[in-house]
C-alpha cells in the first residue's frame, strides 16, 4: 500500500496537469471569462481570498488524521463513531444559528468568531479526555457551519451592496477560490503526512499547525477587512446592538427574516417537484460522502499506507472529476450537466458495490478498496459542479438560502443515522475492525446511491424538455434523456 499510494499521487497529479492544459487549449477565447481590469475589484478580491484561503487551508489540514488521532488515543470504533455523530449533529443545530449570528454581530465579527472557535476545536485535540473531544467536535460543527456561509456572505454583501460591482464578477472570485481549494486539499494531505509520519510528530501535529493559520486568517479579517470596511459604506454591515425607535429590535428582525426565509424555502421545495427531487439527490449523495469520510481510514489504515498521501490522492481524484466536468460541458463535447450528474451517481454506486466485496471479513483487499475510494472521489468531483449548475437553474435566487438549508437537514440526519447504525452493530458484536459492520454500511450506502440514481432519472424524465435543466445547445435542440 505504501508504494501504491505514492505511485497513485504521482499519476493523479500528472493527470490533473494534463487535463488542465487540455481544458485551456480547447476552450475557445469567447468561452473564457474576460479579465476584469478594475484595480479596485482586484484589490478587494485579493483581500477576501487571503483570509478565505487560509480558513480553507486550516480546515483541510484536519482531514487526513482525525480518525487516526482518536485511534491513537485508544478509543474504540464505536466511540469514534459517536464523536463523528456529535460533529454532524452540531452542524444541523448550528446551521440556523450561523445564518442568524451575522445579522446580530456583523459578518466580519462572525468570521472572527469562526477563527476563535476553530482554533479552540483544534486545541481540544491535545486532550485524551472523551468529553473534551466531544466539545471539540461540537465546536468543529459550529465552525464548519460558519465557514460554509459567513465568508461568502461578507464577500457578496460588500461586492454588491457597498462597492456596487457588477454581479457578473462574483463567479470570477469563487471560481478562483474553488481552483485554489482543490490545490490546498492536495497540499494539506502532503503537509499533514510530512508532520505526522516523516517528522514523527504524531497525528496531532496537523491540528496544531492549523491554529497559527487560523490566527493569521483572524488577523487579516481584523486588520485588512476592517480597513476595507472603513473605506466603504460602514452602515450597511454594522450590527445594531440596541433597538431604536425607527428599526425596532434587531433580534426580532433577524429572527423574522430567518423564519420567513425558511418558510419561503419550504414552500419552494414542496411546490416544485424538480427542487424536491434535486434535494433528494443531494441528501442521499452527500450523506454517503459523510459516511465515507468516517470509513476510509479504518478500512485502509490496518494495511499501513501513509494516510496523508492517501488523503492527497483522494483530493486529487476529486480534482480530476472537476476538470473532467469542465471538459465535458465545453463547446467541444457539450454534454449536459444532467448527463454528468447521472454518471457521477452511477460511479458512486459502483464504487460502493466494489467495497462490499473488497471489505469482506477475513479477506480484505485494500488495493481494490483504495481504487473504489478514488472512484468515489472522482464521482464527487463530477457531482458538485453538476448539482450546483442545476440548483442555480431550478431554485430562485431569493429562496436559495432557505431551500439549501432544508436540503442540509435530511443530509446530516441520514449521515448521523448511518454512523449510529454502525456504532450499534459494532457495539453489539464486541467492536473492533474486521467485523461485518463496515461491509454492511457500504451495502447501505450502495442502496442509497441506487435511490439517488432513481431520483436523478425521475428528475430528468419529469423535465425532459425543460430548458432550465440544460446548457444552451448550440448544435440544435434535443432531449436530455
């Protein structure tokens, strides 16, 4: 497995470079986003990305060795499953809070809270006390919720409401962030492996490295973002700490807006079958990914691979999927995002089907399991841009935040239920790796992927001639399926 992991990372990185060069070569000039020459925009974009990418880097550093750290502290698989459940459950509980908090404290202040809470989460990893680690997982859930919403909220608000830049420039920033995000994920695995295994600092080392990264992020938010806000319209993002006669209570207003957003989102979800089916696909696919995040380490770690390198391989496979999506929907191939989404779900189903056989008790086949994990990450790289395109087409912009919040509820609940089922089966059979609990979980994931595939087919059968679900076809009209 050691040699396999190193050969895989070299091959996947070479494939990423080749696909990137191919994508740039075949993309005609008219399809490439025009360079924004506005120096004020470039300066504002740079200020945002410096902080946001540091936050993403700190987040990725914690991925490769989380399960390994808990095993290093001699916790059982069933106990580790509960720790993961605590993290997922806190994401559900804090999701509404993460949308309400910026309206009360302000977006920049909430980003500072993210830096503090995630730093505290990392520092709890120094403790072997189970209760302290549970607190750390809860703080991690809060931090993940804030990272998913607050930074982007600050950027979009300043971009549109304060600087009055064109909305068409927003994708330029987030495309740049997404490109860097893939590279940061791959790099995080390599750096984590360097610290934990090559330098023999142990699995806690990547978590400690994340703390100064978060401190740097917080400093940029405190200084550069503060200066940026001081040059703009300060009133538009300033929290009202006390009610006034003209505005009423901020807390009441914030809760009212949140409640209205949830109600509008639920109405949109229930009134449009396309949205409902798309939400079902997202809940099934992404809950399975959460379960996979828990299971990949115990499946591979007994066979001695460098976990940081394996993590980088998985992230590189996801990058390959994203690049393949970019090629697939280009004007040369012009596949529809719906086709790509169907392919991604089918690939994920096949990967879990492989894992059912490669994790048989007493007859593990780690190389086949590793290949199946790479296939799953490749599928996720295809899935996310495809589902993002479809969400942008079928969910009205003013209701998107509320609808996506409802999507996340079954997503996290399914993941929690899956991990609790694994915890119950492992506990009931005496615990420990090598039992049938993991294999049964992969079987359950395969069933969920089959259900997701049926939802995708239903979505595009229902909207066979729906132009909202299609890219503009320059080669003539045709049906999706």
